[in-house]
C-alpha cells in the first residue's frame, strides 16, 4: 500500500543556482508522509486524540540521480515498512519526474508522549496492520552518522519564531538550510548539486536558543554538526555534491 502526492517546484523552493533546495525536497517528502498518515488515520491529530502521542522524525535520507529545477513537476510515492521495529518505524519514498524515477528516500520516525517525550511502541498500534509497502519496502537502514573527519567551527545560528512548527520546536526541514549554510553552499555548490542528504535529529531545538555549527569535508561529502548551548549535539548531517554536467537538464 502506498500514498502518492504531486508537487511543483516553485520560486521559494529554489536556490541562487535555480536548483531545488534540500530543505524543499525534504519538505516534499514530509508532506507526502503527512498525507499518508492522514490516509491511514494516524495523523498528528488522531494520534494525540487516541494515544496522547505525536510523530517525531528521527532521521531522514534522500538521493537524487539528477538535479531538480524550478518549475519541475514531481511525484512522490511513499509507504511504511510495517510496525515491527518497536518504538520506531521506517517510511520509504520514490521520487519521479515525468514518470521517470529520479531519486529515493528513507525516513525513520518515532512516537513520543506529548507530555513526557517518552517513546511509545509503534508495534502496539493496530492501525498499521496489513498496510505496509510489501515488496516495495527498501532495505536501507539509517544508523547514526559517524563523523569521519575533524569538524571546524562554521558559526552560530540564533533560532527564532519563524524556525518553529506546530510542535513548538524547530521544523525538521530548517536543519537542511542550517547544514547548507554551514558548508557555504553558495560557494562550494557552483557547478554542482546536492545529490544526497542525511540528517539526524538528536535533540529538540526551540526559539530563543543558539546552536553552534561545525563542518568538515571528506571527498565530495560534507559533514555538519549543530551543538546546543550545553555543548551537546542537537543534529548532524551529511551532504554529498555531484557535478552539474548539464545546467539545462530538466528545465
């Protein structure tokens, strides 16, 4: 069983190179996941009402075989892998343009109590019985990122009202923007596109806080970590850049 959603890359979704921002691509995937949750009757509102829990994104990864540009029309298909992972659940994605597969994604979600933030076993919920993606389920797992290179300070980021979502913490997609800022994508991204991204959400961030960004590079992959004021990691990220061989591809 899968859910399908369509998106058009708009002006606010593209960067100075006319490429779809990683944060917008992640937003498309999460919007598709939200639609799937509504279809399965496990939306945020229904989870709060029935179990006093809400969904939290733990990790997300996607890969693009080709760059995505302004005005491209995308289709995202998504499905979950079943509820046999205890307190977590994997959700997979395929990304299409003009009927052709151009990428894929994987996300890892947990259910947390709205008051205590303690995790709830997803396998206890009957709503997921018999609704997985079956043979379409991917095998990729999302372990915690390990930084293979030393990271250097890349600046600080003050968090504001405009960063936050309905759960009261920084919206998941904004971390992709923070990571792009930390590596200086406006410079290192010339002639390239972000072909692969993984972000891990380690601890909630809220308006009024400041996070310290650190970054390092190994080959074509950049690593980023954001630490809170207490000195502990709040998120980590890995972004891989690939050559933009044909700047008119997909236009």
